[in-house]
């Protein structure tokens, strides 16, 4: 069991350290939109979209809410390892759900309609927003009903969909270096980021479940040994 715990710690670091680093870079770049520089980021390519006031509201709301929602799971998912109380976990989780469902989801759906890369990319971003919204809602409902295993699994899937924005950018850079045409690059990066993060989420769920089952088995074995009649 100690070996499994050690492996778990290594895998946790291997997953979260690059996630934290990429989240920081993305957050820093995203918040620069609030400098209101008309030539920053994607804005030069969105002159027509900028005429739509709802698009502008969606973009700036999505940026701020996205930074917060990316950061919250660092407290929620790593809470037990950092001895975070259940009360704090519930508090930050509540903000994750509210920001996710009331800001990230609707603005993500609207921004998807203007996504670069054509219809394939637009459908990809729409699928990401809807999957994120569904898993977030499912995780919240499960917590309300005391179904903590379902809650944990749903929130892992929810964050995997949210963090696809990180995988997307890494894949986009990778495909750029192998000289995949821009339009195809954007669509491939979007869909492969969803597939990759979905796979990693399911892998994490299987690993966590196996750890818990092993822990229960060992606990039962120790209890039986301690109470056996010799």
C-alpha cells in the first residue's frame, strides 16, 4: 500500500505541476485582454465579432471567470493532501459551480459560434462547453444527494473539460511545428484536446477507485486479523 501511495504522489505531481504552470501562463495572457488593447490576442481577427456587444461581454466575462474556475480545483481536488477542511472544499466548490454554470457555460456557448477554424472547431468548442456544463451540474447534484463517489468522478470530468483549454494550446503549438495547415490545426487541436483530457479523466477515476478499493481491502484484512480467535 505504501508503494501505491508513493506512486500516487508522483503521478499527482506529474499531473498538477504542468497544469499549474500552464494555468498561470494562460491566466496571465487571458487577463491582458482587460488592457483593452484592440490589437491583442485574437482581437485583430475578430473585428466583425467586436461589433457584437454580446460577444464582447461574453469574451471578457469568460476570461475572468475562466481564470478563477481553473484555479479552484487546486484547492478542491488537492484538499485532502493539503488538509483543507470539508467546509472550505464546499465553499470553493460552490463558487466553481456558480461561475461554471452561470458564466463559463453560456459565454462559452456564445463564443463557440465565432470560433476560428470553421464549423468543425465551432462544434468542438460547443461540445466542450456542454460537456463541462453537464458534468459540473451532475457533480453538484451528486453532492447534494450525498453520492460522493459520483460527485468526485463528475467533477474530475468537469475539470478535464475545463482544462482542455490548456491541452488545446499545447497541441496547437505542436501541430504548428509539424506544419499542419492553420485551419486544420485549430480543429484538430480542439477535438484532440477533448479526447486526450477525457482519457486522462477516466484514467484518474480508475486509479483513484483502485486505490480506495485496495485501502478498504487492507483495512478489512487488518480488522479480521486483529479480531480473529487464535
